[in-house]
């Protein structure tokens, strides 16, 4: 006779975390914030042309279904009744843009990923339409006009994909970021699916007024986006609908947050001035600025941090976005072949303990904050005959830390308050060399929670705390204490400053590499103002001599 299913010690909450590289479903105990179990599915990215990054929306959706079902199977093996799951939250890669047919449920084009650069010409054309003395786009959205955000991706799709144009004309098209696509599909799709998003994701589209918390008519007219294809905007914590299929049918979806906002909550950054940095495909540093919009004068974004309930206040954040962090490690593995696995970079870096004067600027998608320079491209400089793959691996980790330093410096100048430590999360924080480097380069302690799944935890908290669910208390006295690991600086501040100053020189060399006349497919042979010859030679050595550097005969 089978053993009866047991109830967990507290109600459970599930969290969908849909990222650039993978999808996950995690289940937490709402009373202890402990992770019960999880499942992960890796995703593919498509690169049809240089600078283009796409994903299959159906693959993304199927991966989420698979993660949910496999997690339920794992709960069954743990003898835990899945009926204990009282709510589900959805967290997602932000800015990635999907248009689908509401009558068939079929995507009308691949998802255009946040890293995608094809819209540079679109951005330049739009920039000419903004009055020089009245940047109403930034004042309403908190965002610079950039290839990063959804509105320009959607504009490109509308300009170039006839299938989408026809669907808009016929009233069949729906637009959304990944959260909208998932929630619509999970709540029934063509059979009554809920077309919605939350304020955090809406604030990354460049169509949303972060003051009025509504889609903005003037912005939609500027980008020539029909408002009828936009999702309804909700708070980050309320019941949007119920699961309509699978093992969790009937469970409410009651939390929705862009991944970086979810991590801010998961790190318990509820007080003004608290900040966290997430190390994933990119790197994202957010600082809670409370109920006030702080507009940056140093290249940062003003964004919605969260709104935890329909009647709760909106909380804002300053954000520094770095396009390439973990993606640089994947590039070393997949493109240069100097790593067998992403984890191996820690071993190589530890072997030498220095970059030996080698600097890596991973501007594969241009430079994001604080520069917002789309003409930049990646360079590896300072190479000598002594340089080997270990030094390049070390330089790649240093690049992540230097980019974070640039963001933190800008944030301090905007807020006027120095940070006495930095809270961190994300898969890359398992790399102890990276964490020690970050402490050394910032010259402040790095504080890492023992649970690194803070994005999942944050959206689970939002889902569990929603009105009508109420299984997770967000009162300060009820929040579980987080055990932390701490990394203290181990080098002199003067050494840190010298290395940082050299990094800044290298960044300047990476700029102005691509001309606006370059075809959108990205002709690497056309440059506007070539950086110094040594950097050209360095890049050639890197590409032609990859096998030598890798130690391959």
C-alpha cells in the first residue's frame, strides 16, 4: 500500500524563472523560505545574422511546462502532495519581445531577445524625431533611446514582418514581453488566456509612463505602436488567473516580476538605499530609491522596482545594466573553445591569479550603462607572447567586476551615498575567484546569500503574499533571516585604482568601432574610426591564434 502524501511544513509556492539561457520551476516553503525542489531546462538561442539574437517562443513555453511537470514528479518522489502549492509567480528575462496571434495562439515571429542589436538604424531614425530640448521619452520612461528596450524591437518587427503587419490589420495580434506570453498561455491561451503584464516589465518597454503607471498615448504615437495590441498592466502581486492545464491546473498565478526586480525582493532590499547586483547572462545592479523617481545624470536607468499589490505604493529603483557578464564566459567556451565547461573558468583563473596586463572589453552588444554606446565592440588588449588562455580567463572575470565598478561609481554620484557593502546573487556568484575579485576592485565587502536563487524567491514571495492567497507574510518581523557569506577586499586600494584606470583606457579604445553606414547584418570589415593599431593587432591575434592560445596543437 502506497504511503499517503504528506503536507509540507508550510504552504508551498512555485516560481517560474524564465531566463535567457534556461527556464526553471522552483518550489519554496512559504513559512521558512526554504527551497524544496526544482527543475531546469536549457534553451537555445539563434543568431540569424551578426548582432541578431532570437529565441523560439514555443520552445520557451514548452520548457516552462516541462519544468512544472518534472518538478511535480520530484515532489511526488519526496512524498509531498502537490496540492500544497497554493500559488505560482512568474519571473522573466526583460525587454525580450514577442508578437503572437490571439486566434491561433501561434507566435508570428521569433522572440527578439533583449541583447539583439538589429534595431540600431531604427534607434537612429527615432532619435532624429526627439526635440533637442525636450527628451519626453526619457522623462516619461526613465530610459535612454536604445536597442535594449522593447518598443524599438516591436517597431522593427512591425516594419519588417508582413505576417505581423497583417495580423495587426486584422485585429489578431498581441504583443508582450516573456511574462505576458507565458501568463496568457498558462491561463488558457486562445481559450480565455489573460493578456497582462506587471508594472516592472511594462516599465522596460519604453511605452509606459512610470509616473502615471499607464501606457502612454504620446509614446505609442511616437513609436507608432497600436495601443490595442498592448497587455493590461497589473501590480506585481495579485491574482491574474488560474493555471488551465497540467498537474497544477487551478492554482492561481499571482506574482509577476521582471527578473531583476524579483532579485531585489529576494535579497530583501525593501529599504531605500539598499542595492543588489545579479550576475547572469548580463549584470544588473539595482538600488531601491523608494517612492521617488531618481533621474540619473551618469548613465543609469530609472525604473519601477515593484508594486506589491493593487493598492500598494509603487517603489522605484536606479539601475545599471551591463549587457555581457556570464555571456562572456559562454563565448570563451563556445566560440574560442578554451573552456570545456563554464565552471572551468574559475580553475584557469586561479592557476595564474592575474591577467598579466591583459584586458577584455566584452562589448559584443555595444556598451550599456553608463555609456550607452552602440558603436563599441569587444576587444582583448595588452597581449604579449606570454599571454595564455588562463590570463584571458582571468581578464574575462575582471571585466565583469570592472563593469560593476563603473555602475556603482555612477550610482554613488547620483545618490550621493557611498555603499559600505554590495549584496550579490546569481549563478556566477558560486565562482569564489569572481567574488574575491569583485571585493578587491570595489574595495568594499561583497555579501552573498547562501541561497542564490533570489530571483525565484522574490517572485515566490510576491505570489504568496497576493491578496486572495495570503500564505507569505512580507512584514519585516516575519521575513526569514538570510545567512550570508562575506568576501573582504584583500588588495590595497591604490592597486585597485591603477587596474581600474587601465580598464577605463581600454574601454575608450573599444568605442567608435562600427559606423552607422554598416549594414544591419553587421559587416565587420567596415569601421568608422579605427582604435589604435595595437588593439587591431590584438584582436587579429585573438581570432587567428585562438588555437594557439587554447593550447591546441
